[in-house]
C-alpha cells in the first residue's frame, strides 16, 4: 500500500492514478532459469540480511501510523524497519514535499508530502526512528510522469538519481529500496512494457552505485495478489519477464493482503489464491539465491476496532464495506494472521523481512468512504487488546529481529554477493 495508489473499485476501472496500489496482482512463474544463476540448493547470500533463522519486523507505512504503533502498542518491541514512499519524478521539486524526501535539493528541511494517505517524510522517519532501517517504496510509474520510464532509461532523470544518492548516503544506515514495486500490477502504468521497466530499474541501480550509495539493498517486489488475475481474466504472467538480473536484485519482495485461500465471489473464475502466489514468488527467490521480503501486508477488509470483516471491492466480493459480519479477535487472528505467520515460520530461512501496515485506513482520504480505492478497514494492532496480546506473544519469539542499537551491526555483517 502506498501513497498515490488507486485500487480498482469495479471491473471497468483499469487505470491507476500514481501507480501505488494495494489491491494487488497475481504473479506467476513459468520456467525458471533464464537470467538466474544460483541453484535452488544454494543458501541465499543477501545484502543486509539477518541470520538465516531470523526475520526483520518492519512497520509502515507513513509517519502517523508508525508513530501510533510505537507509542500505543503497549510493550511492542521497536520496529527493525520503518516504511515510507517516494515519488521519483518529484525529488527535485517542491511538489509533494520533494517527492516525500522531506528535504529540498540543498538538503534543508521541507514540508511533508501527503497524497491523501497520511503525512510522509523520509527525513523525518530517519530522525524519529534512529534504530530502525529505512524501507523506501520508489514509484517510477508512468502514472507519475508520461513516458517517465523510458526517460529514466535514457538518462533524462539522472539528476533525480543524483539527489536520491545524496540522501541515501547521508542516512548512514541500511536502506531497502523497492524500485518500481508491484511491477506486475496492471495498475502501475508503464510497467507492462517489461524492457522499459527493466532499463529504468537498472539505470537507477547503476546510478546509485556509481554515486557510492553503498548502504542500499535493492528490492524487486511483485504484487502476488489474486486481484490482478481477476482484472486480467486469469491471464498467467511470468515473473522472470520483469527480472532485471541477479546483479541488480538483492531481495525479492511480495505483497500479502487477502486471506490465504480466499476466492473472488464476484466472478466464477477461479484464480490462484494469495498463498499460491506467495509460494511462487518464494520459488523464484529460492532459484535466484535471494532472500525474501514480505514488503507490504495488512488484513484487508478487517476492522480490528469493531471486530468485523467487510467486502473490499466489487470485482472481488461485492460493494466495499458491505456485507459486514462480526468476528471475534481469535477468529480474525485465525483467518488472516495465523496462516501468514505460519507461512513465514515454514520458510524462515528464506523470508528475512516482514513489513506490516498498521493503519486506520478510514482516517486517510485516499482510502476512506466511498472507498473508490477499495475498503481496507482498521489494521492497528493496538486497536484491540486481544489482537495486541496475540501479536506480542508472536513477535517476542526468538526468530523476530527488532530495532535497537545492535541492529545495524547485525545487518551490515551480511553484505551479500553482487
């Protein structure tokens, strides 16, 4: 879920505004092997990865939501990472707070960005959470700039790459950069032209490396949601068609929003479910020798404050925020949280990071009624005492890695192979 995202509220809505979306896509893997050098048996060597039996716990995705979690989730450990978003094409302009950097071109403080989904500032995230890694979603879609992807590939936005490199170097901590995230989602304008997407992705990576932004790990993130399959009438997509190559990818990412076995009620077409698509991303990552980041996750359609579950979208299950049913806290945990956490446990050696979006979505105009971007609900862990109790029991377990003075030493011990 990101700033400037547009979620399809009906089957005719096939154009994204800003390319940052949370009703996401299906990612299918065909024959693996093209452009993938590491064998499935190889232990992943990933830049800024925790030990093989540990997983970073990341919280997002804007200033208010992260602060609420830290302040009001009683006894919750400090997050190992915090998530925010950048609009690449605006990094040198005053629009949107210099693309969400929170700094002007000279590095001076600038107003927060707010695309209708909460105040956003990468600079303030750094200042407010000094013991957490920074996780950045970088929007490079053509929804933000006509023909922008092609322009990036041809070097017309190298000044933005220069500005980004300066900011990242100054962060002086591990940064996970999700370039053109959810690349396979049809709402991200321009990403469907695979060669153009790959050229833009590589240009940014090459540019940052040439400018010595050596504290950055590059995350290549699929959307892995059944919604995209519904929108594309069951079309099967191959992740490798977007793959920039092993030298350009440190982590493989995915999104997880739906219940693991949920199927669309608004269509008779059976699509691969959330769990199946996540497993396919893991298969790709394993073959590529990369660790995995669940880069965006939230229990879509659930309201933890009212203990309810509602429809999310006409193209999936019906009118958004309709057909509301009561669920106990334990039922919600069993329906959404437990399957996801069990999936992480079963694949702990591969899944090195998990990012949770802890937000009251209706407080943000982009996601509020009449739910043009779908219904999201209230995913704040602290909104219900029982959910918080279950969450604390889980995240206090030894496999979870949290924020603190020793975190960066742990992460920088693993520089990985490029």
